[in-house]
C-alpha cells in the first residue's frame, strides 16, 4: 500500500521503549506481581496502538506533498489496525481506559510506598506515570478502565512517620479524592485537576524530589488556579 520497501515499513512499526515498564519492575520488586502483570498487559496494547499511529504519521510525512490518496489509504489502514488492537483488549480509542488502569497501578504503588520507612524508588516510578497536564489527569483519574477499581483502601492506609512514607500516603489519598469527583462540568474538571496537582506534589516528596520538578504546566496550574498553595491534609 505504501510503495515503500517491506523492511522500511517494518522499521516504522518498531515499538518504542514503554514508559510504564519501570513502574512494573518496581511493583514486581515490591511483591505486587499481579499488579505489575496487569500494567504490562495494558502497556503492550497502548504500545501497539501508538506504533500504528506513528507509522501512519511517518507515511504522511513522506508522501504528504506528492500522493495525498496514498496517505489517506495508509493512515486509514493504520487507524483500523489500532482500533482492532484496542477492541481486542476491551477498550476504545475515545476513552481514557488504558491510562486509568495505569493510574490504578500508580495508586497501588504509592500505597505500598507508604508502608516502609523509605519507598522512594517505588514512589518515583509512580510519579513518572502522571503527565504534566493536570486537566488531562483529571479526566483520566475519574475514568474506570476496563474493569471496576476502587480507591477506597486509601482511607485505611497506615505506615511509619518518615517523610517519604507520609508523603506517599498523602499522594494515594489525594488520588482517591480526585477519582471520586463526578463528571458534571468545568468546575468539577478543575477541582479534580487541582487534586491531581496535589498528587504529583506529594508523590515528588515521596520520591525525594523537589515538588513538581520538571512539571512546568502543573506549576502554572498551581499558580493560576490554586493560589500557589497545596492544601495541607
């Protein structure tokens, strides 16, 4: 369909390194084997989908100015393949299901990081799951994924009083609050977004990093919509 050599097309479909693998590795090291396996399964689906769209985009870049019909046909084929991969996994393109399941894993990681005196590696891996976009995270955290998941366990989290453990438990509890915000309108959208900034703030503390380090958009959200303060809970 593309008119390109087969070997070149294969290179276009070569998957990139997954950002979720590190969290799965830390979850496994912490004994959360089933959670790690679920996360890797979701990662395999999202990696396949993104690879198809990346391949379609690469073809568009090659032929955009010379063969618009070929671009359209190829991109449609890549889009159909991506949709088929999502459908086989029980998801669809217009949902945040896969990312919601990644948030579930991050929540369980932060919950676990709040139980030993020093869970910084696990907390850092969980923190890296959150995009630097509080409003996008607001949509994701309130989505259920492919199966029911409850954040109710956040209320009963206990552990040592070290700064790392306390911060990890604060981040997990904040995730539970954000997930409970209803989909009603912009007010709720920004409410959950603000709570997700809290999550990333405390997750950074638990990871031993400066709060919101490397997250300029969340820093802007904190300044512009939260009066520059993280609520102390």
